[in-house]
C-alpha cells in the first residue's frame, strides 16, 4: 500500500540532496509547482504513475525506496532507463507459465485493464504496481526493471 508520509519525506530528501526547491523540480520533470507543493504537503494520496516514474528516473533512485517498501536505498550508482511495461508484464507471465486469464482471475482485475497494460496504452497505478510486484513476489524496482 502507498505510504504518503514516507513518499513525502523521501521526495523532500531527494530534493534536498539535489539542492532543488519545488520550482526547480517542477521544471525538471515537467509538472506545475503546485503539484510539487501538494506532494510535499501530503495533499495528494499518490502521484500518477507517470509522474512517479519521472521522479525516480530524474533522481536515479529506487522505486521501492521512494514508496517506503524498503528502509534503505539500494546501493546503485545507476538505474537503467525504463522500457515498455507491457513487454515486462508479458515476460513475467511467460516466465511463470501464467495465462492472461489466470492472471486476471488471481489479481481480481478487469481484462480491459490488463489488456491496456499489455499493449502499453497505460501503466498501472502505483497501488497496482505494488500489488503486481507482490503477486510475482518481486520488488517494484524488479517489476519496472530498475534492478536485475
């Protein structure tokens, strides 16, 4: 489950380490200053997945750490760039010998939503990223291929 307080704290920590204020970060990732302020004040329950992915790519940090799923950041000097989420999900299904239908039934998610993920029409929300990672018993970073 997404932890707003931890995300807010870790976002502020990253901003401090980079010497950013809300205006600079907003310009760097292409969002409004008020969006950054709302994250820092905990006014949003969670960022959109695209904003979250932009943040972790920009700060070159672990998704699991930013989400509060691990206590300490992974010791990595470089995380690979993100690629197609749909391709990654198809690979995970194949490696577990799991059909889309079985995945849909076990995850209790709509077939339309899974189709949109697999075809890269959309990416899962942060809550779904966490649930899918748990389903496959991997980290969110492994799910989005930011770790090996």
